[in-house]
C-alpha cells in the first residue's frame, strides 16, 4: 500500500472517531445558527464538556487545517484560504488532505500518514470512545439515598450492567491514583454479597444492593 493509499484509510478512520468524539460532548461545540465553533477556554476551572473529548477535538480540528494548508503549500505553492471552524470544514479539509497527498513527494506523504495516525491514537484513547455501554444512575429503594462515591462522597455513581462496572460521573472526582474512578462488580467471597472493587484497590461493600436484583 502506498502512503497516499494509507492516508485515505487513515482519513476515513479519523472521520469516524471525530463523530464519536462529538457524540461525547454534552453541548454542541458548533453554534448551529452561525456554523462557527465556539472557543471555550479549557484552562482554569473544569470545562463544562467532556474533559478529554473537548480538547482533543479542538486540537485535531486545528491540526487538520494546518496539515491541509501545508500540503496545499507544497502542491500549489500557497496556503489557500483559511477554512472556518465548523465540523463540515474539518471533514472537507480531511478529504482535501487525502487528495493532495497524491501530489506530494513520498516523504511528505509518509509524514502525513504519521500525523494522522497520531491523532487517531489520541482520539481512540479518549475515555468512553467506542463504548457501547449505557451508564445508568444507581437507584435506591424509596426513602433512601443511593450509594455515594467513596472518593468525593457525591451521589454520582453510574452502573454499566453489560460489563459489570461502576464509575463516578462527577468529572472532578479522582481515585487514590488520581484517575477517574472505575470499579468492577465482584462478589464478596465470605458472604456472597456484591461488592465494588475500585481500580486503586479500594473496595465498597454494602452499597450495591440494587446491582444484584437488577
Ligand atoms: Zn466520585
């Protein structure tokens, strides 16, 4: 496979991942009335969007534009008009990259493939990407509070029944290793009760009554 052919495959894969990243954002990044991308700052207080998907998307959107401009510079001798910020423009820039790469020297095509692979790897590493799991809030019996997260003590635990996992939906919450808390549902070997085993080794028992019955 030539590098140009490889780029075509990588572009298709990256487009697919960009769609998935967008699906993780709780609010649209693109203003539908103007078609422009809002530039929310991600420094300082936690961003009101997916902690990883948002910045990753912004970096890739920007990088795709630069890559297209640099390929166009190489092929036609000028950078071309700068594209606007919409998702449609990113997709168009990717399509353009797949076309331009046929006209550049092999070394530039190889570099293009490497850059695209880096973005694909980064996008694929975003938490929740490709997850088919539905994360539901834990329900408590009438009159009782649901079990609290053992780390920040908020009632933000979600259960993914398909994979038998529990995680915390509080985006500020971290476990003892500084990571977003995730637990597997296990069985206490002594009494057979369900328990949660968190990734950092913490266990929670007595909080999972409804996990078994559901
Ligand atoms: Zn938590």
